[in-house]
């Protein structure tokens, strides 16, 4: 589950400036 959480956080961080 940690992988999914990390992916979600990274996706959110990348989506903010985009």
C-alpha cells in the first residue's frame, strides 16, 4: 500500500504546478 500512497503523493505534487 505504501507504493500506492507514494504514487498518489507524487502525482499530486506534479499536478499542482502543471
